C-alpha cells in the first residue's frame, strides 16, 4: 500500500471540506480510539470461537473491514500531521520486539 | 508498504514463540484497543497547541511512532486472521466517505 | 448511592432476559471500554473551551449523563462478578494517590 | 457511597497540587478511557474461563480494583465539572433500559 498516496488523498478530502482545524494530533488520537471501540463493539459479546466464525459471515466481515479502514486512515493522517514515517516505525518496532522477546524466552 | 510481507513476518514471529492460541480475533481487537490507549495516554493532558509541538520533540515522537506501529501490527494481524484485504478495505472506505460527505455538504 | 441495590437490580434485569452467559468479566470489561468510547466520541472534535460549554447544552449534557451511567453500570456489574468492593477500592486508591503524589511534589 | 464527599476530596487533592488547568471535560474523558484500557489490558489474553478465575487471584483482583477505582474517580470528577448528578443519571438509564429491552424481547 502506498501510504503517501493515501495520505495525500485524505488531506485533499479534508481541505475540500474545510475540516483542517479539527485535525490536531490530539483530536486524531481520540478519533482513532473511538474507531477502535467501534471495531471492538462487533466482538464484545462473542465467544473466542464465535470471533473466528466471523470469517464466514460476509456482512460482519464487511463491517470489520470498514472499521479497520477507519483506524488505518486516522493512523495515517496522524502520522502525516506529525511527520512520522509509519513504515519505518513498523520496521523499527518489529526489530525491537525480536530483541524484547528472544526465542525461547516465553 | 508490503502488508503481506509484514503479516508473514508477524505470523512467523508468533509461531516461533508458540503464541498462536492467544491470537483470536477477539483478543487481537482488545490488544489493538489497549495500544490505541497507550497512544492516547501520550496526548491526554496536552493542549491542542502542545499536541502539535510533539513534532519538535524527538523522544515523544519516537514514543508515538512505537505505539502507532503496535496499532498497525495488531490491525494487520487481525486482518490476516479474518482474511480481510486491508488495502482494499481502505480504498472502499475512502470511496464511501466521498459519497457520505459530498462537497459542499458540511 | 447504594451500590448493592443497583447491582441487585442489574442482576435481576439480566436474569429476567436470560443474558447471564454473556456477562463474563472479560466481556464486561470490553463493554465498559466501548461505553467509554461513546462518551469520548461526544468530545473528540471539541476545543478545550467547547468541552466546558457542554455545561450549557442540556441535550449534550443528557447524552453525557447517559454514557456516564452506562460506564458506572458496567463497572458495578464487573465488580459484582468478581466480588470486588468498589467503595473500598476507591478509598484505598485515594489513599494510595496521596502517598504517590505528596504535596509539593509536582 | 457518598459521591459528593469523594468529589470534594478529589477537588481538594487537585487544587493542593495546582492541577486544575488540566481538568477540562475533554481531558478527563480521555483519562477515563486510558484507565479503562488499563483495566482491559489485565483481561486481554485471558479465556472467558480464566477471566472468571481472576476471582481467586488476590494480586490480580487488587490490580482490577485499582483500575476500577481510577475509572470511577475520573467519572465522578467529570460529572462534577459538568454539574451532572451521576446517581440520577444511573436511575434514569436503568428506567430507560427497562423500556428499551422489555421482558420477552430478546
């Protein structure tokens, strides 16, 4: 996925609607969390087994995909606002995790 | 960013440590939310202006990047578990948003 | 507020509807978090000043009150399920905070 | 529990430490959510059964009690800031729920 392309498209979307003033890092973090809760709401009363069975329910799956997309869109916009390279951050974190949880440690 | 490559690397990381049983969609959603809260914690007492100034604080910025990476890693793993194409979901959502918020509507 | 009376009323409400099986501590914690997010959603795009002005908006205030009530109801039910005395826990925490943040420390 | 007494004690605690400026409704809502996530973190990798077994683990139970207390403290402080009567809100919500979910409806 081309993060820059999505970020630019989002930024244009926001500017065209005059929503720039709301996009503070603080507000974006709050919005990201609210979207995470909307994702969680889908799963809150499910057993572990039922949470797997979501794979076979196209309607629920589409809902999960929409919330997942919202989360990534806010995350990308937050990173844009703060000049964070998300791809680099993910690579760094995976390397850090490998050091934090060495094989045979758990 | 190559989502599949990251997802495969994550999956190998988890299998090498014997953590598969914990990775139910329900648990991953909960973990994603906890990481979102760790991101929010960084911003909770900041004014809007201070939330912008995070851009000039390398230590805080690195912390934000780590939490952002954790969120994306859990999101990608969740999508892998449920066979959701996150890139497609983002494209679909952006198109849906354009319909939901037509220009001149707000 | 009489916590036990509310907890008993809730328990009766749940049993009358046959919802007992869903009320695991894990699920209740998830539901509490989702309600917290619904509260947060009301405030996410507000400036600090606007968040104060909610005091003068009866409709928004009623909405905040409903979400606050949902949070307390889930919290009380969770404490009931785990045999936690919430009033005692609050007293203990306030004492602990007084030790953690001694006067003149910040 | 005497909500007013706890709210007054909290307010004094905050004023003695000069923390008033941070206590906007928006920030308190964010803090409440972060505490909810700290509670959720305790349960995120547990099976439903293990989440019940927390009842028999004094150390974990104490941790749960502390996070539950933090949530209620922030909730009470938020209600104080917005002049919301939390006890009244809970009573109203329980009546509303009885109407929303009539017996025999689910």
